[in-house]
C-alpha cells in the first residue's frame, strides 16, 4: 500500500538558498509525525509542499498516491479539501464571520458529508453560546478557531503548522 | 509577466484578465449549482455594494451629464430651429454613447480599484493561501460574487442612468429652447431611443467586463507590502480607463 503522504527526493531552492535537499519521507495512515527544526529551516515550506501549494525544484510529492506536481489544479484542490491544514500566522478570512470561517471547511462536495459538518458547527456554536467561559477560553487565541475549523473536516491528513 | 515589455506584456495582461473572468464565472456557477450557502451570502453582500450603493453618485452624475448635453442642444436650437434632427440626435447620443461611457468610467473607478485592492489585501493577509489550503478555488471565492454583481448592475445602472440623463437634459431644453417635456420625451422614449439604450447596455456590459478583467489581472500580481496595494489600485484605474476608452473608440468606429 502506498504512503498517505510521500516525499521522494524533494528539493526546494528559494532566493538562491537550497532550503530542502533530497528529502525522502513516507507517512502512513494513522501515523503521528512531528517535524522539529530551527526557525527558518523550512518546516512551513515542507507543509506547503505536502499539500501542493508549492512545486518542488526536483523530486515528487505524493498525497494519497497522487503526484502533486503533475496533478491538475482541481485535483490538487480536491486532495487539499481532504486534508486539515492550519497555517502558521493564521489562515482565517477577515471578511467572514467566525461561523462562516468554519463553514468554509465543509466544502461543496458530498451532501451527506456537508450535512454532518453543518451539524457539528451548529453543535459547537450552541455550546459556545451556552458556556460563555468556554467561549472566552476558545476566543483567547485565533488558532483555536482554526482548530475548530480543522475538526469540521473529515480529514484524511491533518497538518497543523506550529499552531499549538 | 514582469519580464515582458510593450505589446507582449499588454497581450499577457489581457489574457490574464480574460482567463480570470472566465474562471470566476465558471467557479461561481459551480458554487451556486452545488448550493454553497457562502456563495449566496457573498452574492447578497455584493449586490448592495455593486448595484445599489453606486446609484447615489451615479444618478446625479448622469443627470448632470444630461444637463450639460441639454444646454449645448438648447443653444443650438436657439440658433437653428431644427428640432427633429437635434432632439433625435441628442436622445440617441445620450443613450448610446454618453451614459454608457459615464457609467463605464464609474465602474472603472469602483470595480477595478476595489477588486485590485481586495485581491492585494487578501494576498498580503495570506487569505489566498488559506483558501487554497482548504481546497477552495480562490478565484471563484474572491472574484465570482463580484463578477455576478457587476454583470447584474450594468443593465440596472444603464437604465436608471439613462432616465436620469433624459430628465436632466429636459430642464435646460425647456428653459433655453422652450422645448416642452411632451416633445422631448417623445424623442427620448421613442423606438430609436430604446434601440440606442439596448446598444448602450451592451456597451456597458463590455466596459464592466473590461473594468473587472483589469482589476482582477492587476490585483492578482504579487504584493510585497501594503504600499503595493495603493500602487496597484492606481494602475488598475488608469489601465481600466485606457481599456474602456479604447473599446468605446473601436465600437464607435466599427459598428
């Protein structure tokens, strides 16, 4: 069985600096992997490569068996929709409300999956309105909301970037 | 695109604008068909912004343009008593050329500047990346509702702007040339004037699409600092003006 996320000899050069050099990585379903490195070592770029936001200079990234560098943009988006991603520094949309930011994660695909996601959001919002102390704690940091958005997705892969 | 210069750069920019406009239309269509509640809410937000709010400025502008045209025509009528050619020509040029160009310029000032600024701010706040990370098409999300609202606003703005201009024109005609409202409205609401209004709506749709394409193409360029957003907005406005006037000149010359 192929790995859920695989890096095969991936290199990335940015601004004349070789940030990643021949990285090989294979993450199977159910694995929990933490990537630890100094600031500026390229952890966030690794995340961006993992979900196909950036194309590597050489090598191949396979997400759920699909080579991202040759996959069309729509296929990459479909794969990303199955991942739970939280970007470093926040990835919320400023012109949307908290509820709408959460609903963004539901997507527009499968109807039953959408209904399930909507019920989860309704329960979470109901919980927040009933328990103001919990709401206060949850609103303490922006990344908490991003976590809220992460749990709305039936994600095959969850990739939080320095969010806790 | 930055490496290109002159003609190739212009062609690349036109291609980028057309491609983004098409992707926005297709993406918005898909979202609405899929029953995306967020798309419906964005559309509901975009309609007042692009359709109703501009009317507060647009209607007085159209009435003033009508007054200016009416003063010129009134002076002409005091010199030459040629009511039929002057009034029919005035109604036609007002509805076929002046009002569409006026509303098009207004669309350029609002749509292209608003779009380029919004896209720049979204890129700077990493909202484009956030949408991509969620598997959402950023073009459909950021541009789709605006495109629908802009296309819907064009006929409404043209119709109401045309009426305001006709009313504005009627005042100086009555004061300077003693042309009563029944006579002027007979020319302004004739079959020929209605055909001119339809041509005006078609022109305005083209101008609105140009303003949209320019705003999205300029806004999609990489932004490195908040100051870039202001520069992009200025570029979008001037490029939009050039595009709309070129289209107007071509249309008048060829059709």
